[in-house]
C-alpha cells in the first residue's frame, strides 16, 4: 500500500475517533460534575505524551503525529512514525470501546 492511501486511511480513522472522543468527553464531564471520574489521566504507561482525563488532547496528539507522518522524507522515518501512530490508534480505539461498554 502506498503512503497516500495509508495517510487517507489514518485520516478517516482520526475522524471516527474524534467524534467518539467528543461523545466520551461529554460523558466524562457529566461524571466529573457528579463527583465521579476522579482519575487524572486516561492512559498510564502509554506511547502518548499527553496526560489528560479527557480524550480530545490525545486526539490532538494523534493529529500532530499525522502531520509528522505526512512530512516524513525518507521511508525509514515514515515506517517508524507509522508504527508509533498505529500503536497509539490501537490504544485509543481500545479505550474508547471499553469506555463505551462501561457507560451503557
């Protein structure tokens, strides 16, 4: 698969994650107002640099990673960035799915 198609797939993935993150952050905000959701960050020991108790900062980090991926000049750097990006996407997808199950 060529780089352009990979980047397009990641962009579509990010759009989906963005919408799910907005919904999840709304639920988190409601829980915090009720005195629940007292954690300080969503991910511990992850590849994410962001440390937040809502999803959007992590989505923003993924968007920044996508820009770096698009700007990769050589294949080796592209593959390295792609591996990190895919791992982060898997982490956030998994957490969003788990969160949705818990809040049903």
